[in-house]
C-alpha cells in the first residue's frame, strides 16, 4: 500500500532517536494531522506534540494500544519502541520483554484491527561473533550474543511468520548505527559517532568508549529516513525478504571519524577508554553487504563519512548559535 494523505499513520516510539525524525518527515509528506505520534513519555521536543496529534502509550499495555488504534484507525504503523544494545545488556529481562512483547502487541493488534502495513526496525546486532565481519551477507551465520540482538533476530522471524500466516504486510531493515543532529540516541553501542560531533562543536575533547580501530557499519539519518520510506512505498511484490533487509551506507572507525572532523577542526582531540560496549561492537559486522536491498527496491545511499561530517557540523553549529 502507498499511503495517501487521507490515511492515518501511527508512530510508536516517536520520542526516540529515529522516531522524532521519522515523525517530522512523515508529517512533512502527509500532513501533520495524519501522523499520530505515540510514546511512553511526553516528548521533550515540544514540536512533536504541537505539530500534530500525540498519545501517551506504553506499547506493553495492549488495551491502551488497541484503544489508540481504534481511535485513529491507522493504515500504517511504525513500531520503533525498544531498548538498545547497551541498555538491554544492563536490564536483560526488561529488554527482552519490551522488545518482544511490544512487537507481539503491535503485530496482533495490527492483524485484529486491519492495519495494512507495519514497519519494524531490526539491526546489525542480529549478527554475532561467528558471523563473517567484512561485507556481511544477508544470509549467513547469525548467533547474536546480546539480548538486543537476540530479540531483534527472533523479532525478524516473527515478522516473517506473521506475513506468511496472517498476510500482514510487515517490512523491516537491519539498520547500521544511525547518526543525526536533530535527535539523540540512548543506550546504543554506535552512539559514540553522534556524541563525538556534539563534543567537537562544543569545542571540547571527546573520550571514546570504543577503541580507535573498531569499524562498524553506520548511516546518516537522511539516508535512514529515505531507506525506510522507500521500503514502505515499494510495491509488495518487490519485497522479497520478509524477515529484514541488510542495509549499508558507510563503515568507519573512531580514528577515521576523528580525522574527518579534524579536517574542519584541526584542534579537536579524542582519547580512548573502551568499556563494556567494546565487547558488543567486536561481535558485530564491520561492513554490510546490502545488495539485496539495492536489487529488490533500488536502495542507494547519498552520504559517505566526509559528506555526513560536513552536514553534521554545519547543522549542529547552527543549533548552538540559535540556542544562545
Ligand atoms: N545502534 C544500535 C545500538 O548501538 C544498533 O542497532 O544498539
């Protein structure tokens, strides 16, 4: 289904790193009143609340979820609420409960209430230490060893099962680390690549929690939004993978992102103090083979590291200038 302006879209987890930006993008495209933002907390960013409908929603509360869905009758649901990798390791049972039961609630309510399309994000965390690290293929050894990764891999299989058994049009991407200037991540292993820009713009040095040669797949937020909406708009017959698509854009290490920033700010300094997130990063791919996404629905990223750095620095400096 391609959303038309008369359709309603529900974004669950609209206050998160991806949710904030996706909600803004969807409201730009379809009109604010057609995009319902829902989150367990009222957004700090008043714009999300003021620019269109907002509902307080804990996705673990199935009755409340159904109430919101009965009220707005969304044709599309973006279910983004989850605990990320580092946070879920600290709170494993809750991480599992939120990531799995939240997904079940959304999938079941979507089947029961006739939602036409569901989007659910997966992650490079579905791969583990036995996975080939370079150019990781779509189909390969998985064996994730974080709660987040286990929940995402199980979730992918459940999405495929709901598609096959219930005909629910669920679509999913395995995001790399996402980097943007409009919203902050929370509790992820790839978050250093966002924090580092904020420190640089504040004129401070940065202490990195990963070692300088840790390569991870990454993506600039405009590419992530484009990929998500391209996937959702693609004709159903082009979506050949119903678990989740590998998605890539760039791969870099802390040393390389530092060098990219230093081309604009030669005085910027980074020190390295790896913590428990290093182990998580070491179990993930360094780069991703996303050829299936390119073949099936025409995926093509726009941003590499230096283009992203340029854009991040300009926009973050502008934000700082406007806030004083
Ligand atoms: N960015 C996520 C994390 O670091 C991975 O999907 O947890």
